[in-house]
C-alpha cells in the first residue's frame, strides 16, 4: 500500500528546508534554540499554567516548554495533521502525553478553544504564512485569560527580499541577468511580492495589530543582521533546499525556467559562488510579547 504523501508544511519542515542533509537540519535546529528560549522567556510560564503553541510544527517551542518549565498543559496547534501526528509520536517518546493536547486549526480560527481558556500563547514563524494576521491576533487575545501573555517571533522578510530566494545577487550577475530574471519570475509566480503574506508586513505592522487586538502592554524587539558569508555551502544540499514551504527548490526553479543549455550556463556561474564564501547574509526578525491585563482592574 502506497504511503500518503505528506502535506507541504510537513515536507518542508522535515525534509525540504535542509535539502535532505541531516547535518544541515541539525545546524538549523541548533540555530533556532536561542529563539525558542527567548520566546519562552517572554511567555513567562508559571507552574500549572496552560500554554497554547500556535503553529507548533515539529514541537520546538512546545516541547521546550515541557522540558524547561512546570507548565501544566501544552496545547499543540497546527494546520498540518502530518506535523501533529509527528508531535504526538514525540510526546509519546517523551512520556508527556498526559500534558499535551493536539489541535488541528489555523492561527486565525481557534474557535474550538473557549474565551480566556489559556494562560500563554506562543508562535514562531507562523504569521508569515497567515493572510488574516489581524484575525490571528484577535484570536490570541480572545483565548488568553486576564494576565495572559503572548510571545511570538516572526521573520521580517520585507527587509532582505529577494535574497530570501536562492538567486545570485543582482549587482553581480550581469553576465546571466536574463537567466536570473527567468528564475526569479518562477519564484514570484509561487509567491507574488504584492500579495504574499510572507512579505505584507513588518515589525510596525505586528505592533499595530497587537494593539488593535486589545493588548494593553506590548513590547517589541527588532533584530537585523547583515554580514558577509563566512563559509560556502554544499552544492547538492543547496540545490534541493527550499527557502519556505510554498517555494520551489533551486533545482525545481531552474528546471521550470530555463532550457537545458541555459541551465548549464546558469549553474556554471552559480555553483562556484555557492560553494565558496560569496555574497551577503541578510536576516531580520522581530520578537513581540504582550500582556492581556484584567480590564476590571484598569
């Protein structure tokens, strides 16, 4: 019997983001742990409290909370049933099933949860995939009880775009400019700049949406990092790594955009620049944490 194909979220998180390279996957997980720890620190979890981890993915934050705090219960919520099934298996291995609840839901529709039903809400890199971001903030506020905390981290892709897609830098690709534009057009068909939810917000938008939702206390920290690459990348891993769940890998984009002759020319230019320390890394992200105060005491 053929095994059902995983959804795009599970495929990307478990395989396509690392190009199937276990070492790259481990390096990614290692780089995410400081973000996890900061999100959990801002959530300020107390003994016996209920945490809702929205867009739990592979459980980075949820299982971190179970390991690092005496939180009473964690609700792992995700739009992907495949990822929830994986998280359930991890919870069983950790012998934490009695402290876990699993919920298939999108971030902007948490209607199965009652008003004021949780003590904290966390997300990491979730709202970038949600078109109805304000509705998501409204839901976060609704499900939090008085004194509840919201703690999120979101990449701000409006800063480094189009470097978030695997293309040679525009100012260093004159000899293959027409090929670069063809490949870029493929990525833009999958994720149009003017409509894609990954690109339609910045840190000021997050702040405004949190306030609009009703949070009386809001904090925000923007982190931007621009630096030269310090090491090259493995070519095969690069070719098979997708920048996000909705985007093609370089292999897929090149195959779709270019003829075999064009692809050979494009790769001849690109490969040595991937394999050596070439180009600039640009990253931007925002931590936002907020408190829902008891309105009767204000």
